[in-house]
C-alpha cells in the first residue's frame, strides 16, 4: 500500500470500523483492503474502485467474526446510525459459501451515505437501501 493511503485507512478504521466493533463486541476480519489496479481487476472490482485508494478515499471489505452467515444486523446498524461515517456501504452475499461481507468506503471529500445490497464480485445489480443523513450534515 502506498504511504499516502495510510492516513485515509486510519480514518476508515477510526470512524467506521471501530464503532462497529464496539457496538457488536466482535472481532473484524478484513477480507480486502487496498488493491492496485491489477489486483482490482483480478478481484472483479469495478473500474476505478475505491479499493484503489489514494489520499482522498479508500475502501475495505470485512466481516464480523461469528456473524459471517448474516451481516444484515451490522449493515442496518451502520446505515441507520447518523454518527457512523461512510461513503458507500454494500451488503454482499456470497451464495456459494452462504456468507456475507460488507464493503465500506470512506472519503475525506464527501461521504454520500449510499447503502446497497447484492451478490459478491458484482455478480448481480445492487439494490439501494435508505440511510439516515449524517449527524453533521
């Protein structure tokens, strides 16, 4: 990971992942973080994915240990919590493994609070979910 990405990932951890860990009392496993463009293609990521982080934005895919088969409670808690900061939140279902992960991104510029749901690796179109506005909006 380029050094310029370290502060942005620290912000994602502090402002999104740490509140989730504290709320659910579970360890978080990161399944994908920074990807260079070639890694992003190999992971079936979208063109210009936020996983190709820079000093402005970043993304991580993760799961809570012990909740892998149903991450909806975490997804709903984040999107409905005005104090938790995120740009994009995607509840992704891995049908083959019967597990879920959450893709989350964070941006220094502007956090859209976009919440979506679909299958992993962009295998289906994502369906939007409402989220509450940020507390500081």
